[in-house]
């Protein structure tokens, strides 16, 4: 059962994300029926799932929420800012409900009850006018709708009792959807008319979920001396059938009264039509859901990992087969091997594309963030998203969320100016933030640009000097200065705001992005805006690396962290006392990997120093040989090596041997601390 | 294979470390490999011998002797890697265990498995399922999940006792 619950939570989280996205779109176009339908459907699925897995609280909560959208769907309510705000809070609350198992928490209860109250108020507003409306709506919604025919011929002397028949009709009409036909054909000529007599009579078609007694109740005081006929026509909402209403109205105009018999005949026809329509709709809905299930399926990531393993194994085997075919020269073998080669390559490409998911979900979250922030900061902002269908490795997308959120917060908080300032500077009052994702070679570029104030390099420079981050006499290019914002301990916010000044700076953004082997760059033009560009690898499972060998074992160093490679003679390495080597005129600290890995010193006269970037410093790693560039399929080392994180994984070379992939940051950190 | 089926199978793979004969339930054993070159992982604990390429996946290999607190020996032609499917907190983890030699697959009935004598036992009880007497030999049946899921080096030998080493006599 637990695994089912887990699955439910997973699925529910996805549904809630989807809901949020749809809601944001709905906010933009509140009258889009397709969107309303979509919101309703997602809620409905969520409700159904939670009921099935025993999440009763979520079930009842979504049920009420769903009711609102059902009413909107049926046109009894309009999408309003109020409703949307409540729905957004509800979405947050639903997320909390999924995370938090402790429903007894008093804070949680307050939020829950508060929201429930608000939702109920929307569903059942207290003022009378909307009550009638909602009564009407509940008729339409309820399954037990019936249509009645009512003929009301008041006694001529009805006015003498002080009764106004129109009031009775009003009351009758409040029971549900209605169509009233007034007949004046008994009205005498103007000369014969007696003003205090009632000549008019009415025929009413009423669709209601109340029973016939409720209708009788309306006429309770006049029933005895008036002519009253009440007849159930069908257990359907006949008034929803336009043809029927039209036919009856036409008859009512030409004839003095339509008469029960005629109406009944029309009613049977209409009821048949409605039933047919319903059946059609039902099958349509079923077809729609069927289509949906076929479009995508759910696969556990374990299976995908397995598939990836098999595919890489196949690729390795295929390489060996090709080599073998070349050597043996058996007639007819070459074309077969070539075919296998082609198929393997296609298979590999498809397998890799499976683990990529569109960045859409992530971007949806930011829509929400911008919406909330623009309310909080009172800044109107157009948030434009481009390239949401760009695909990235799932792990990268997960790790991208925080840094991107921070960048967007910064743009909202510091970048975009107040409307007044913007107008004074000749910009449109509404700010613009552009989030864009696109492919560039084997990487994905994500750009956040705003048309805000931009970053003034002079202020940055002055600030960096005052903080002692750079020497005051150093000449720096604009790019160098802008890059200073990525230094730890640098924050330009004038005051600590709720939005961005949380002690987390751009340095953390940079670190997080380099953790997923990405790069960040900033460009800015004072008064025009700032663009932050993130460059990411397509997937975490393939890396560009440098294959090196140490004591005849192969190792891979990620190319992204490598700065330069030097050949240095052995003497200058082994005679160095303070582990510093002079390369290109600068002294660089180095570590001999042979020594650090507790291996014997090598006999070679020349050693290779691979200089890597480590936290803004350059550090040399001494290896025996540099073999060359290598595209490595990264594989985990397994649970037993979990605490041993100086290697981020291993890769299998063409000849089947295993090469370890170094995490240079962690290796250097470990060596530095062990000194 | 579900648990019920597993319990019904009475087959055990036996292997030797020195003169001592051990057994592991066959449901835990995925594969037996000949000794292959192992890629060492620098800076890792001694008993973690390194990793090998198991049909495209990277498999960590553990020297069972070191793990069991026995002295290391040279690898011989008989040295094998048993690929085990270990259950670590409900997750299936594959690991290779280097043993001196693999013996046979034996049918051992549950009734043949005796609990370890509490007194004078050399082994810690949490790692041992029991002992079986087959053809006048005593075979120690191991709890592979418990032995290989622990991160630190675990001596399955009770610290008060010591394992009688007969490896040299065998060779």
C-alpha cells in the first residue's frame, strides 16, 4: 500500500503543478472555456485519486474547490480575481497537504479552515440575489432535474384579495430555470375593461430539482379559486434544448395557449434528443481520455537507468564487433556489421532522448513566482517564456530550480524599477522579464533578461573595493567587474528585502550551476537591463572529459574544469618543498596524484600538470600521461562508494576497462584539508 | 522471485575462505565471475577492492577476506567473484565478493540448519543464519544482506575469539 501512496503523492504533485500552470493561463484569459475545463478536469482527477488512496482531507478539499470550477464551467460563476486568488492559495495548501502528514498542526488547521470557509462562501454566497442564481445553477448541475408545465389562470377577482400574481410567478421562477408565456387573449376591448379584474393567464415551463409540492406551495393561497395545472413533462432539463424552447415560443405566439397536450408531444421529442446528445458526449469524453493515456506512459526511472546501461553496453560491444569485422575480412560480414552500427546509433540516440524532459514544468513555477512577486512589490511585469519545450536531463532541471528562482527574484526586486521611475526614464510602465531556453550545440542555454535599471559597473567596483574583495588600484574590464557579483559576500541590495536579501547571493547561484556542470555569465547595460545566461550540458550522464593515466590506470578529468595542460620535468615537481610550480610565469599550487593516491613515484622524466579551476584559483594536478579527449558515459559507483565522493562516477572505455571520473573540486578540497 | 518462492528453494552456494566453508542462499547470487583485473579506487577503504565492468554496469568489488578480518592472500586460478544481490534498506544493490574458491550448490533442508552454539562460537550471531553438517563437513550459512550492506569494515569474528588460519596448509 505504501508504494501506492508514494505513487499517488508523486502523481498528485504533478497534477498540482499542472493545475498551477493552467490557472496562470486562465488568469490571462479568464473566458477560455478549454482552460476552465482543464482546471476542472485536473481537480477532478486529483479528487478521485485522493479518495481512492484514502487522503480524505485532500478529497473533501478538492471537492469543494472543484465545485467552484464546475459552476464556472456551467456559466453560473465568472472567473474573478477573488476566485483565482483563493485557488492559488488552495494550490499552495494542497502542496502542504501532500508534504505534511501532521494535519493536527494548529497552523495547518487555521489555514485549512480559513480556505474552506472562503471556498464555501463562493459556492453559497449569503446574499439573496446570488442565492437565486446558485439555486438555478444547482438545478442545472444536479442529476435529478425535471421539467414541469404549469398553467396558472388566476381568478378574475384575485386583486381583490390583495394578491399580485406577478409575485407568485417571481417565486415560481426562483425555483429554477424557466420560460414564462403570458396570454392576453381574454383581455376585453378598452371600453369593456374593468381595471380591477385579472384577465391574464400564464403558461410556465420550469426546470427544477424541487419536487411538485414545492410548486404547489407557491400557489398555496390562490390554488382554491384559481385554475392551476401542474404536469411533469420529463426528467430532463428540456429548457436546455433550444429547439424545444423555440417551438413552444412560436406556438405561444400564434395560439391563444399552447396547451398541455401539444407541449407534452414536443417534450417527448426533446427528451429523446437530449438523451442522444448525452450519450454522444459520454463517448466523446471516453475517447478523449483514451487518447490521453496512449500519448505517454509512466516508466520508473530504474527501468530507464537499466535501459541506458544496456544501450551503452551494446555500443561498446558494437565497437568491438566493428573492429573484429575489419580484422577478419569475412565476406558478407561488413554490411551486417555496418547495419548493426547504424541501428545501435539510432537506439542510443533514442535512449538518451528518453531521459530528457521538457523544461516546461520548471518554467510554470516561475510564472507563479512572478505573479506573486509583482503583487508583493507592486511592480507590473510582463513575464515572457520562450522555448519551454527545450529538453534537459531530469536531474539538471531539478537542480536548476533554486538558482533560476533567485535570478528571477533579483530581476524583479533590483532590476525592474518602480512604474514612476520607469515612466520618467521613458520606458513603458510595465516591466518585462524574458525567460528563454534554447539549444546551442551540445548544450542548452537559459537566459533571463529584464529591461530594468541594469547593473552599474562603477557601483559594483566601488563596493567590491570597500568590501576588500579587489585591490583599489587594479584596472578591471567591465566584464571582470560584472563578474564580481558572483563573489561570495557580495550583495547589492540597498536594504534587505523579503524578496532577495536572504543572505543568498549570486555566489550560491554560481556554485549550484557549476555543480551541474553549467556556467553563468552576466551582461548588463545601465538603464537598459540585465541578461544572465546559463549554459548547461544536455545531460549529466555524458561528459566531455580528458582521459589521463596514473600508474597505468585510466582516469577521466571533466573538461569543463580544465584550464590548461603543461609538461613539466620531474625534478621541479619532486624537489618542490611548498608544492608550488612555476608555469607561464605564475606560481601555481599543485598536487601529485600519484603521491596523493599513495602510489610509487613514476620513472618518467616528464610529468603532465593538468591545471584546473578551483574556486577562482588555478590548481595543478600531476598525472603520468594525457591520453586525449574522451566522451564518457557516466555511471554511478554504487552505494558502497557513497561516502567516497572524490570520484563522481566511472565510465567504461572502449576496451571494457573501467576509468574513474574525478570530481576535481572535491579532490582538491580533500587534499587541501589533509595537509 | 517473491519471498515465498525464495523460502522454498533450499539450494545454497558454498565457497571457501581459507579452510572454512561458507554458504550463501542461491537467491542472493546473481552470477559467478572469474577473477578479472579490478580498477582500484584510490583513497577507498582496504576491503573495497575497486570496481569492475559487469556487462556495461560498474560493479563494486569487496575482498571478503578483509571484510571478514582474515589476512589477504594472493589471488589464484580458483579465486572467484560472486555477484550478489544485496538488500540495503529495501533497495537492491549489486556487489561483487571475492572468495578463495567456489565449491558447489548444495541442497540443505531447513531442518538440517542448526543454530550456532552460543558458547565458544567464533562468529557474531547477527551475520550467521546457522550451521549445517553436510558429509561430515560443517558449513556456515551466512546472512549476506547483513554482511555486505554495512558500510564499515565488519569483522564477523567475535573479537574475543580468533579464526584459526589454515590457508597456508591448503596451498
